């Protein structure tokens, strides 16, 4: 029975911490757009996400153009 004097305040304190944390996440906008990320993954993204890919492709085009030019 004496354990209840410890467990009840501990449970109430934990509940208060959980509610405060939930209210903080709502206030900071964590739940504003729930469908956006789900739809964003389905959109076709033609741009390559590899760093430096565009500069490598430009260098290849420049080399091909210079090798095709008559001397």
C-alpha cells in the first residue's frame, strides 16, 4: 500500500511531462502537414541528387565538344 504513495505522484508527473511535450510539438508545427511528405515521395524528381553530378556532366560535354571540333 505504501508503494502507491510513490507510484501515483510518479504517474501524474509523467503524464504532465507527456502533455507538456505534446503541446510543445503542436505549438512548434510538427503536425501541420501530414499528407505533404507522403505525396512528395511519389512525385517524379528528374534532377539527380548526386553531388557534383552536374559539373561532371558539363565537363563531359565540354570535352566532347572540343574533341569533335575540327583542328
